[in-house]
């Protein structure tokens, strides 16, 4: 008995070979439009979909397969006598194989200057309907959405004369994965086109696998890396790896933090990161000086860390970097000499990200997974409120240089795990106290790390001082100015302590917790 297969694909990869194989296995090939023409040109006998439905394609091809003779043929259950009686009565032939991939909506919206009308015309209607119908009736229908599965289907047919139930089930699952991804892309694109910035009541996210990983944070944890479908400017997913083995789970997490902090700076800057916290940061007149000063800020922690730079790495800088073990270097570009020098070390990973300084757009979503749910917030793209909201609350006014260092330190503390304190001078970090359970410990860690250089430096705190103890510690170390959000019911005590020791203090009215 001749069996029937529908072949209607946007991606024509492998479709001719599949059509020929199915024909040789006594399948009637039913097809539409461009797919039918490709198969006919290759010598495959094809029945046009209009000969099955008895109805012409219409509305510029919007309606081709939306017909009972197609969907009843797909959805009929073979072991249901009433279903089979109705098919015979209505002169409908069962469909055994459905091979479909959808209009290229993703490719369309990724094109430059694509119009909304063009995107909408690439929303497939008939394809998803047939795929879902076939996947629902997987016990009786084999449904294929991925050209990589063509050989598997043909091999089973040649070996057994049919497709196993396990294979049919796996292919059906793949269909629903594909259509869910497709619909999520459409929703996200249309939401953005409408300028919607509120959080939706129902949230469906879609990502594409970028890389399988050997393990996660620890060797006993399985892991994988997914990327957004869009080409996101300035994101780690857009970087090109020039040298070294694949990035690990921790590499990616830490590198993302380094890039995020680097985006705060316009002048030549180097950020060194260890375990997702900055350990040395410096801005200078050139990238070599910035690297040397970032290294000197903490020559212990930078070992085995990640370096991100917002200027091209030259030979001189590469030679300095190569003096120690560094896991990753990320920069917009490298001179040929620099790349040759860095590549001499087999364990270093070298990433090129030309648009590394591109700022993250306001309204970008930030996710945090919790067991049983998902926290979603806007990305922390703001650094400071308006200048009018910056308030000097002490008798002493900060000098121009102190103000420059205060803003520098504020950029760093924004990207340091809370509770966080940063001490800086001459646009270079001296001491960073990250992730402490109380603020005074963070302050004492930062002061200790900074050593004798702390005298004359400035301090930044990611949240308000609940007590004046951090001011007392700062005064003892010789710190001359402090920037913090303010907002504690005991702010007055910290202000009075600053006035007592001649320290300038600025309130930003903006907190930067990072958990």
C-alpha cells in the first residue's frame, strides 16, 4: 500500500535526497510551492498540495495547507475505527510523514532595515499547524522539523519498513521545542516593535545553545551555555576567540562581569576580575599604563584572573601580561605582535570583541534563577542620578581631583558584590572589599588591601553606612573623601564623624547592591 508524505520546507538542505529516498520506498510525495518545484527539477514525482485539497493556493500563498484534507489526514488515529470510517467517507488519504521547517522569521528580523510588514509576512501559519497536528498524533505520524534527522528516518524505514514509536516520540518533542522557540521569537520581536517596557503577565524566554561545557561551577555539575538569538552588540556572546581552549562556566561568568564594569569607562581602562569581582582597575592615558597600574593594584589576586581592556592590546602591553598566568584577555583588537606574544602560552584564552564599550541599553532584562521561580529586573544601567541629586553633606567640599576619584570608585563599587567598599586614588583601585556580611568588614578588608597607599585616597560604598564605624576606619587610614548613597536613619552620625575628621562626603541617593 502506498503511503503519503508531505514535504514543505523553507530550508531546502537535504530535501531532494530525502524525496528520492521516500519515493524509492513507495511513498507518495505531496508538496507545496518552491519545495515542489525543487523536487520536480530533481526528477522526484510530486503531487501538488492543490491536487490533494482541490482548492488553489490563495492570498499570496497565505493559505495553502489549511484544509481538512490535510489536517484530517494528519490527525486521524489509525486504530480508531470511527476516524478511519470518516476518512473513507470523506475521501481523505492518511498522511504518514510530515517534513516541514518554517518561514525564516529569525533570519528576517536579524536583517538590517527589516520592516514590520516584512517580518509579519514571515510568520508561518500553516507550517506550525501541520507540525503541531503531526506531533500530537505522533503514534501514527512521523514528523520531522530538522534536516539533521532525515537520515535517521530513512535508515529506520529501510531497515524496518517503519519508524519506531520511540523515534516518533523524540521527533514530536523536537517539534514542540521548535514551535515554542518560533512563537517566543515572534512575541519578543512584536513586543519590542510596540515599545512595550512593562513586564508581561506570561513570560516565555528562548535562547539558542552556544556551547556544551565540561562542567559547571564545580566538576560534579552539568552545564551548558545559551545565547540570545539577536546579535547583541558588546556582549560576550559576540566575541571571537582567537586562541586557547573553550571557555568554562566560571570563565564566562567572570568575563561577563569584567565586560560589564569596563563599559562604565570611556578613557583607556583595564579591568582585572577574579571570581566575578574586580581585583584591580585603572584608567590612564594609554592601555599599557592602565594595565601596569591595574596589576600593581593587586598583583596577588590578578594571578589566574581575567583582563578586559577597552583599547587595542599592543606588543608592550602583551609582554607585560605574559609575565604572569592569566586565564583570559578580552580586548577590542590586538596588534599582530601582541597576538603572537600572547599566543605563545597555551593556557591563555584570547577574545576579540570590537564593540566591547557598547553600553547596555536601558530596559534590558536581568534574570536570576531561584528554585521554583525566576526573578526578573531591569539591568542596572544607571551609574548616578542627575547632578542635582548629588549632594555634599559635609562641611568640607571635595576637591576636583577627589571628585574625579570618587566617581571612579563609584563605578567600581557598582560592580562589586555586596556588601562592597572600594578605595581608589589617581583613577586606580587600591583596595576592594567585596561580598562581606557587614559593611565594616568590607571597609577593613579594602583598607588592609590598600596598605600605605590608602592615605589621601577616597572611599565608595555601594549602600549607606548603618553606623559611623566605616567613617572612623576611613579617618584612621587617612582617607579624605567618601561617596555613598545615604538614606540611613543614622546618616547624621556618619556626617558628624566626617566633619570631625575633615572628610568630604557625597550622597548619591542611588544604591548599587549586587547580590
